C-alpha cells in the first residue's frame, strides 16, 4: 500500500497575529529582564534628549524672560527726542498729535528739571539732646527749635527734580506706578531720602527759590515722599527726584516770577506787567511850523502809526482838563497802529520821546492815551478816564499852561508809584471821602486811594463847566492812565490781577518743552517711532540699534537651538545605532536560535525594532522626569542653602509641546537607530548567527 | 478484512546534494556531497559521524532547512513527509527542493517551526526567558493554547528532571496523577517561585542547560530533531541519560519522528542510533561526502510497531 499523501497547504493567517504579540512579548521581556544592559541604553538615549529638553525649557523660560524683560524695559522702550532740528516745540497739542501719530505709544513725558532743596528733618536724638539741654539751661523750646532749624538750613540737600507722569516706566520698574500732583508727591533717590531722614509716606519740606535781576526770594513747600529709587539703579543717582509734570509746571511758573495760586504763592515783587497803549494823543500848536508836517506824517506812517485829528470834544479837552484856549490853539491828533498784531491788543512800541524827537513840528507833545472804560465804583457805574500828563522833563510841560485850575489828573510819577488812585472831577462833596472800591472785574475789587479830601472840597467849591459834566453821561472818575491800560489788558486777557501784591502781572504763557521722552509698548515698536519722529525733524535718541542687535541675536539663538537640537538628535541616532548594533551582535546566538526555531525575518525585525521602541519610550519617560526635576532645581531659590547658595535662579519652562517633541524625538531616535540593526539582525543566517560563521 | 493501516513514508529523503560553501573573507570554499540516497524512516535515530571538518554540520544545516542547497540543479531529491494533524493516517509530502527553488521562505520557516527541533552544540537558550519559557517557546510559536502549553511543559520538566526546587529534589506526583486522570492534586513543585523551572537560564548548570535545550527541541513534537554533539557540555553519564530520554520521547511508537545526532563518539552512536551515516573528507579538494549509510540491527522486539510504521515498498 502506498502512503496517504495529501498536499501541504499554508494558510494565510497562520497564527501571524498571535506570533506578532509573542515577538512583542519577547522584546519586552528582553528589555525588562536584561535590565543591566537595557538601563544603559535608556540612560544614553535619555541623556541625549535631556539637553535638548532643557535647552527648549531655557528658551521658553530664561531667554523668554530676558527678552520679555528687555522688550518691556524702560531703557529699551525709551525714545528721547528734541525739537532741535526743525521739530515743533513740544506744547500739549503737539505732544497729543505725536502720541496719536505713533502706534503703540504708552506715554510721552516732557522733560523738565529744576533745582530745589530738601530740608532735613531734625533727628530724634538731636531733638532729645536739644530738649534736654534746653531744660537744663532753662531755655524754652523755641530757641531749641531755632537751633535745629538752623541745622536744617545748613544741611539743605540739593535735589535735581525731573518731571514724571503716572505710569512712567522708569519709576514703574521700582514699583512706583502713580504719583499725585495735588498732594505734591515726590520720588527721591536713596541718598536724598537718607539725607532727609524720610521714608515713604513722610512729609518733608522743600525750599524753592527764584531770582529776577537782583531780587531773590524763596518759599518752602511741603511734599510727600511717594517712593525711593534704589541706589545704583537707573534714576537713582545722587541728589535726584521726580515730581508730577503739573508740579514741575507750577515750579516753572514760580521760577518766572509769576504767582502760583495753587500754592498761594504771590508773584515776585517787581514782577509787574508792562502797561501797553494802543493809542497816543499828540498835541501841537496850530500853525505851519507847529503843526505836523507832511514829513511828520510820513515818519509816523513809517513807524506803523496812523494819524487822525481828534474831533471828540471830550477827548480834545481831556475830559474837561484843558481850558478853552487849548481848544483854539492846539491841534490834537490820535496816533494808532496801522496793522493789528494779534487779537486783543496792538500796542504802540515806540516811546513818546522817540516820536516827539523825530517830528518836525515844534513843541509837539504826546500823552499816552487809553479809551475810557466803564467800571463800577462802590457799585455805581462810572466812566474811568485815564489822565496822566507828562512831566516837564519828558515833554517840556507846556501843556500844563492849558490846564484848568481845577483840573484833576495825575502826573507820570504819581501814576507809576500808585496806579490805583482816583480823583473825581465832577463829584460833589456829598459823595464822601471813600473808601472807593473799584470793580476791576466781576470777581475782583480793589480799594483806590484818593488825594487829600480837604483839597478836594476846596476845589469842588468853585463849580465849573468841567465839574458839572454832561448831565446825561456816566459820572467820570479819573485814574492814572496806566491803570486804564491795565484794565484794557485785563479785558484782553493779557494780564491778571495779583491781589496779594495789588498789581497787575502777566498771565504765564503755556509752557513749551524742547525735549521729551517717549515710551513705546515694547522694544519692537521703537524703530517705527524713531522713523516717524525723524521724519518730523526731531532729533532722536533711542536703543534702536541695540534692539536690532537683540532681534538678530534672537534669530541667531533660534538657529542655534535648531542646529544644536538637530546635531544632538543626529548624534543620538548614531549613538543608539552603534549601541543597538553592538547589542544585536551580542545577541546573534539568540537571534540565530529564534530563527532556527522558525521565527521569520519580519519577526526578528519586529522584535529588534519593538525592543528599541520600548527603550525609547522608557528613555523618554526618564528624560521628562529628570527634565522636570532639573527644571525645578534650576528654578528654586537656594540662596539660603549654604552649599547651594552659588546657584542662580534660572527660569526653565517645559511646555507640553516641548515635552511631546522630546518624547517623540526619543522614540524616533531609538527607532531610527534600530532600523539598520534590525535589518541586519533579520538578515542574519540562522546557523551562522549561532556558530558565528564556523563551518565544519 | 482489509487492513486499515497505511504505509509510513520516509520522513526525509535526500539524494544528489552538492552544497558548496564559500568564505570570501578567507577565500576558502568547502563542498559537501551526498551522492547516494539518504532515506530516513519514522523512529530512526540517525548518527552522523565523521572526523572534524568533513561537513557534518554543513549537512545538518541543509537537512535542517537552515540553508538552501547551493546547487539546486544537481539536487535530485529533497522531500519531507510529515503527519497530517487532522487525519490519523494522512501525510503531507513537501518537495523541499521545489520550495527552495521557488524561494518559498515562509513555507521553509513554517516547516522548520512546526516539524523541526534543534538542540545545537551551543544550545543558545534565550537568556531573557526562564527555563519554562524557553521550553514553551516553540509551543507559542506554533500557536498552542495556554493549557496545552502548561501541560506539555510540565511533562517535559518532569521527564527531563527539571522540576525540582533549587537545592532540593522533589518528586512531583501531582501532575502524574493528573495525567493519569486522578481528580485533584496539590500545586506542582515546578510552579513554586524558587523552582528551577522559573529560574533564568544563566543560573543553570551545564547539564541542566543541555537538558533544557533538549526539552525545548522536542517540546512541540517535531518530526525531525537535530542534536549536535550532545556530550560537549555533559559528561558521558549525563549525556547518556539525556539521550535515553530523548529517544524515548522522540522515537517511540506513538511518534512518527526521527532524530539526527552529530557526534564523534562511536560508542554513543552505536548505543543509541539505528542508522549510522558516516562522512569523510574527499581527497584532492576541500570537500566532504557521505561515504557510508549503515542501518544497524532491527528495533528491539519489545518496542511495538507504531501504527504508522510499515516497511517501505510493502
């Protein structure tokens, strides 16, 4: 009988999946049970990936912090600009325009500085000593205080004060975010604060001073210490301080001699406004040689003056001051400016003496003139007429010969010495002697002085046509012409009245600055700010070149990180490759017997690759754990731990993305490094693998 | 009544082999010739004898499907007949020559996995696995189920005396009783944590290592088992015991298997083998050839005929 032979078939899915799980299990057991060899490979791969992880962490942490710090640092974001080249003076409107024109501008602070003196507080010990010594010697405390004050005077601390605004990054970096103008807050450098013995929250006195010509005066103001700038820090230099821009503006105004109502400081003595006149009255005799010639009119025109003969009898008679002879013998001309300079007033700049000296008319005489104004005196509306006649020294004084005996007017000296004087040409004695309160404006009244009342009664005893006055007109009051000029200037908004000094002073003009510091949002916004300011012809100073350097360094750093990561990764693959090649060589016999037992080439390949994958996975886990630990260590503040006090605090931030990247990198590194060894292992001749090529 | 017994084909037949090996590094070559027909029947224990360098191992690699014959055109016959798992009397006939010619490597791997077992000179147990796992490896590779694996492994541990506690000798009757059908049994000693079976192979003595190798070689009941120099790691007595066990397990009437043993030991070969294949170097060329195939005396009368065994040609 022949044997029963049947065909041998091979099923397709011949337990392949089951064997695949077997191969994976073999690989896993190889990893876990041969731990002494495996752990070295895990440590190697982990050690290769760890530097990259830390590098990425440094990039996200320390470097990012540095960049953030730099990007938002006051110095980096600061742009200093001047109107030196051709830029506009930095008024409020110009600064607003600049801020609106440059994107991402946080703040613009006009630069202003002023020297003031801080008055140190007497020390507690010094006070005790003084009090004790005073008690023992029987002196009262005031003399002791006088001594301590004297000491304070001697130890005045010079402070160069700079302007600042709330949100100034220069102060913000030290935690000082706001500063108040109303309470007069001030930030001081450490040296000044120590010298003044003050701490934040304390009040202290500051002496401010001003000088006009030979006149000098000082005042003391109380300030509140807002904060202290650390020593050796930017802005914390010797003897410096910062105050709100509004405070600096008031100090500036004070320095010009003006009054500072906010601080109840009067204008400086002698800081009286100049009286300006829009017109003059020229008196000359009728006649060919006395009257103004054609040349005179030309001359006056060349000086920007119009000439017209006065027709108004009141003006011609100086409101009854001149007699009838003056009407017949004199010609009165009104001189006024041809061109209006500005709204409000067009004063004549030439002096009367200059005009008179240059006219051909003989004995012509000029009287400063202002049109009468209406004001209330003691509540009653009056017509104020300014009559100040020149002295003989000024113009010859021949006009006095045409004055009525009862004419009320002022002389030049009287006007200058006391512009707030008053006489009534038509008043009856029943009016009384005063006091007479002149309403300068709706809010301000001033008491006017009057000449001796007895003389006035005697003068009023002889009624005259001048004294009677027009029956239907306002009562007339005669004041010095300069008072009238001031009233005109007051109405024009060119002067203000200083009640404390009882004088008219100039209204301080809006301060214009020539220099300012601008802060952009980040350093990246600086270049475009610089470009814009330069286009507006401002001189600019910034860190833009340094910022460009930083950007370049940042790009270089990114490239460096990439190159290092790539290099380390490539090195890692090579290392894993060499380690696994060595490992595979050592396992030739095992691989051989597995092949002999029937494991396919794919099976061997799978085992080697899976083993490397598991190693990569474990290496990734180890790398991440060590990375976290190392990052925590680097972040920790160990300055109080003796042996570790040397370690700086370094920010290392491990983001999930970076961790995933590194884990993937470890897996990839292990897997890629294992591909060739796996291929080589799968291609091993089984028997050669066992016998290592020996044949017999 | 017509006999239902079928004829047993030769397990392996090889004729006309000319296998040339080239070592490019040394610029050397060696050729193995098998000009006569080698035909091995079920239960044959074949001894492959010859001096060193005559090509025994090379021939083993070809017979064991580890390498393709170099000159397939000269190869006349290379057949393998293995039992059909699903039928009691059917055999699968595999033309190995054709499989090599068609480069059917998956088939070759499968054949080797299912029907061949190797206990090579260096053993090469998997160092990351325990004794138990090494023995079970071929079973896992062939898709055995877990209970069957456990049972088979226990059987082999017992038969090769690998089931002791380390430092103790424990005779485990429990599973014997189980095998015999007794209902319950205490936990086998081989399952205890400190049992030798659960030890890693690097803790084994030389004799234990060799026995594990042999156990692994036959764990999946292969049709062909190759044993290479069994006495290299064992003394004679231990080798004798191991080979006896191997012969008992592999070449009994219930199994249709053959065993090849490469050895220098003539006495050992005569003691265990019923077929001697003698090789010798060829003259005038670096080659070896089969010079003699001797079938020794018939099987002992007390070894019953297996159901599959019949004389060829009857």
